[in-house]
């Protein structure tokens, strides 16, 4: 199993952009939009400063068959320069349509004003919160020790499903205590392997 790495995310984003168009165009157009009644597997809480990396994370996760909500893609009308009560209400409504929240940690995430709020709100709302660390190292590891309160939450890795070769997400309490993302969504707790 492995954490998401900055190098891997950059490569996936680069391939995506070559297939579609440049990243700036994608960020400006963001052709998808939220449709009422739709549900998502994962609400991706992140720093907007990491928008290019988030596009890579979103692509990797969706290639595994999971749906993701990213505010600047699904709700283009939200103005990040003018965050207010209406913005917060829209984000609350979107969280209610998501089964889980992944809190993406990076060099920029400590500077986000909204990420901690999203984490606390979703944790109280549904309790299905996990940390998705972006590793700066290119070496493969599945160990993560969250700083401060982030260490209280399980964390996300990715690996193949034994016997199938298909990639999926795994939720860890520790390196050898984990469960598949689908099982975790169904209420199963990580267990020792």
C-alpha cells in the first residue's frame, strides 16, 4: 500500500492535461456542475492553493471508480474571494450529499481557513472522515503520523485488491490496521492484518 505522492499526482495531472487541455483552462472552465440530488463518495477538503494537485488526486480516485466533490469544479459560482454565510450554507448542503470527507494534507493545508471547519462539521455530521496525506517523498510508504489533531483520524492509502489487480482506497488506523474504503463506508472498522 502507498500514500499519494506529489510526484505521482503531478504525473497524473500532466497526463490528464495532455488529454484534455492545459491546467489553467481546466481550472477556469471546470465543466462539471453540481446537480441537486446527486450523491458523492468523497468530499475533498483541501487548500485552493493546491488546486493543481487536487485535480490529480481527483483523477486518481475517480479512475478507481469513486465519485468526488471538489467545490471549485462542482460549484463554479462560489466566489472564493467573498466567502460568506451563503457560501457556508452551500458547502453544508454539499457535505450532506457526500458519504465521506478526505482532508488532503499538504504544505499549504495549514494555511487554509476552511479546512478545519469542514473537517469538524463533517465529523459531527457523519463521522466518516479520513486524512489523505500528500507525501513529498517519492519513496513508497504507507505510514503516516498526523500532526496534532489530524493524528486522531484514520488515513488513506491506495493499493491493488488482492487477486483482482484493481486499484482501490484503504483506510488505516496504523500501518497494519486497515480496511477497504467500501467496507469502511459500510461501517466496518479497520482491523489488524
